[in-house]
C-alpha cells in the first residue's frame, strides 16, 4: 500500500534507536533479582513487548518479580536514554515530508514514549497522537492497540499502514487487517537477519533505511 489513509509508527526501533539500550537495561535490572537474561535473549523474547509482558512471562515460569521492578526499569531506561538515545537516521526527513495523517502506537508506556520523542526532537511531528499499550486490554501481538489507534484517528484499518520492527508488532498489525512494513535499520538488527525475521512474521515489505521509506515504484 503506497497511498494509505493513515500511517501508524511503532516508536522503539522505528522512530528512535532504543531497543538495545532498553533491553540492556532489562537484563541489568533482572540480574538484580537473580534472573540471568543476556542481551540477545532479551531481544528475542521481549522486543516490541510491554513491561507487563515481561512480568507475565516470569510469573508463568514460577518466578514472580517484585512490584518495584517496573519503577527500577523505568529509571534505568530513562538514564540510558538521557545518555545515548538517538532518533533513527533519516526519520525526521520522512516525517517532515508526510502529507498523510500519522500517529504512534507503542508497547512502551505513555510517559516513556512522550519523553523519548521529546528528547529526540520528534514530538512535534505527532503532538497528542500517541497511543500506548496502557490504553487497551491486550498489548501486541494482539491487534487491540492498532485498532484503537485507527479508531481514534478515524481511519479504516484496511487503509492503514503500520511501520514495525518486531515480530509481535508485525503480528499485531496483520491481525488488525492492516498493511505492515517491517523496518530493520535499528542497531538491534546489526547482527541479525531482520528481513528474514519480519518476512517470516508476515510483513508485506521490509526495508532497512529511512531513505527507502517509499518504494521506488510508488
């Protein structure tokens, strides 16, 4: 789909190069609770997932995590972002050139998304059009968040384009009946075959640079 009525951007790994930073923080915080989770494993298990998904995962394994985990993780991620967060290269130019309604739909909580976009200078491109997993009953890979965003933006899901970097995000977009383009230009895909990963998940197209956002045959 090259002429959608709405474009929904994931945040982490699509707008901001944050996945390695946040997954490294997750590994470090979990280590404090005696849970050994390497960076690669964190990316494999929790890329594109919410903090609630992390808690549910370990609860199901019989290793419940104390309540303060979420606050500790948020503080660690915030510090890491202040130190090293950058926007995805070329994304500002894409957003500046968009003549199509667009919004953000992220598994991260609202405060983190708002903070991240402000920190990287991307916030003005979205204003209040930020939708997060806190706003729906089920997060990605369920379609709830994307359907909610489309409803709020008054768009037909069948005429909506999703930009995602994770398996769970691709699955969510396809389950919502939307066209999904996978983006693999974030640093978390430097040593992984992102194109194969997202194509296998069902992405309609995969690209690795924001300069290639629109297909040449558009």
